[in-house]
C-alpha cells in the first residue's frame, strides 16, 4: 500500500504554533482564533485518519498540533483574565478616588 501524508496535519501543527506565538507576542484574541482553527482542523484530520489509518502518515503532527492549540487557548484565556483584572483595577481606583490626579 502507498501511504500518503494526512491532509491537514501540517496545518494543524502550524496553527498550534501560531496560537502560542501570537498569544505571547501580540495579543490573546489572535492566539485564541488560531487555536480554535487548529482544533477544528485537528478534529477533521483525526476523523479522516480513524477511517483508514493504514493509508496515512503524519498523525503525530496532528496530535502535537492539538496539544499546542490547547496550550495556546489556555494562554489566551489567562491573558484575557489578566487584562480584565488590570482594567478592573484601574476603573476601581478611578471610581474610589485614589487616582484623582493630584500629587
């Protein structure tokens, strides 16, 4: 039998890497978007692989990309929570009068 690369395996890995890099370098929403895309592509590639595993290679890229997408999504959620807390503390300080602008 002639084995061929699993369609979408490299895309899943790329999206997983981009989700982590963009969350750490740029901002959380872009990382979350790429991690969700990676997880959807991983589901599709996994279903295709499970139908006939003897025909495809590179399933390890799908598993690695799936893990990286989960890590990227978790980092994006942590980034979101920290951003909400940061702006919440600023609003709380302004409304209580601790940041009145007088020194």
